[in-house]
C-alpha cells in the first residue's frame, strides 16, 4: 500500500523526530511504501529564525537592532542543532517532495496515497496551533479514502468547547482511531466517538535491540540523564542528591540546565538515544525520555510538569502499572522502589502486540 502520514514535521525535538521515524520505519518494514507529508504551516516554520523578535517590547527602532545584535551569537551557535536534526531527517525520514503550508493547499493538491495516517505525538493538543489545524485531523483527505489515526495525542484531559466540533466532525470520518492516552479515549467518548482504542507511541513499534544497533554510540562515563523542559527545582534537587549517591556525572540535552557536567543541547536524536541507553538513572518530565527509558529498561523518576500536559506521562506510566514513578514532591521520590523489569517486560510485550495488530489490521481491513 502507498501510505502518507502527517505529524508535526521538522520541529527539532528529539521525541517528535523519533516517533515520526518509528512509524514510517515500521510501515515500510511491513512492506508498504510510506512517506510523511512535508507539511510546514507558518506556525511550525519559525525555528532558528536569526532575525525573529518574540517579545513586542523589543520591536522598536534602535532597541530592535540592539536586541538582534545581542542574540545573534547564540542563534548562530544554535544552528549546529538545526544541522544535526536536518541530517537525521534527510537520512532516516522518507518525505514527500511537495511542500504544503496549509490545509487548503493539501486539498488543492492532494498527496497521492491509498491510506492516510495522522499521528503520533501531540498533533491534537489544542493548547498549540497544531491541535486547531484541520490538516492534522485529515480534513484534506476525501472521505472515499482510508483514514487512520495512530497514537494521536491530545496531551490534555479535555478540549475547549470551541474546538470540539472540529475534533468530532473530522474524527467521525476516520475508518480507525488509535489514540495514545486513556484521556484521549475519554475526550472522544464525550464527543460521541466510541470506536477509538488506546495504542502505544510509535517508538514502541521498534524493539530495544533495533534502536540500540541503529543509533546508539558508546559513552564511557557513568552519568545521570536529565531531560527537563521546565528547569524544575525538584529535578535539580534529586539530580544533585543522586549524583552524590552514585558518584557519577549529570548529562542533559536541555539548554536551560546549568548544573549539568555536560550539555548536549546542540546534538541530534542519535545522541539523545545514546544518553538514555547508557544512563545510570533518568530524571525527566519528557514523554519520550520516559518511553525510551522503558524500552531500554532504565530506572527513572518522572516529575510533574508545570504545564497541563502531564496526561502523556501519567497515562503511559499507568498503562505499565508504574503510576508511582510520577511525583510532585521529594517525599514521593524517597518512597520509590526500583522498577521490576521482569513485570514490565511482560506488560510491554502485551501492549506492543496489541498496538501492532491494531495498525496492521487497520491498514488491511
């Protein structure tokens, strides 16, 4: 089958890139011809803008020039990160050659395929513009074509009332609906869509040996891996305590973590996978750092985020009976036991099998 997928494409995020790759790789390994649609609306195309001004107070004569001059050295350095991600995308993510920038453009020049799949990651998160974009609900696809959602995520517990018709009317036209979180099931059920099932993020469709053999490079040091979007003080406190206890270093990929011994912010997805694989312990508030820690069977603690998108980590951990790994206080951390990976392995095998069967059956039905 010729399959086109759509997701948040080239957004320079480790998890977004790896889930995009994983779905395409799984589909192509299953014998299909799968490509991602090169969909880059303006709101997803502002990364690494050397001359951008996000705060209006700096967009004034003279102030603007001084602001840009001060920002330029750091922005030029950050282009190294862009280059690493671009190299990953070019090497590993088969992409349709046509650039699309709107849902209307997709309608007017439909990417040719037998089947269209939207997902995964936070494509339906209406806190962001992509969750309000009809393209991510396959609105551009004629209803006589097969439409599938695989591991699409709302990332929140409820969608705003004004977004509900967009979600309901478009998802109702899908042939099969797989969402990533149990909270996503509830959202759709409340909108009258009762045929959705829960499936795992695409990164689980490829096993640990595949990820390790394809991307992981040796790291000799002993270290704790920190992936923290919020500069969370609790993560810092636990990390420094654990560093002392384990007599190891702290590594990160977050630009804002100033207490790490090494920061790999400028590196791409391969370095991220290597860091998770070789870490002694992972402390994070990132969904995909959690996912790959479970794939690689690494001890992990997950700290609640300040934003209201904890459903992603919460529901994934609950699926594997690891709810207590999600903490908000130091006291909760102190009560944690080590993860029993024998029990985890059996649970993973069950849910991975169900997820693969859902996707393959959806394509073949």
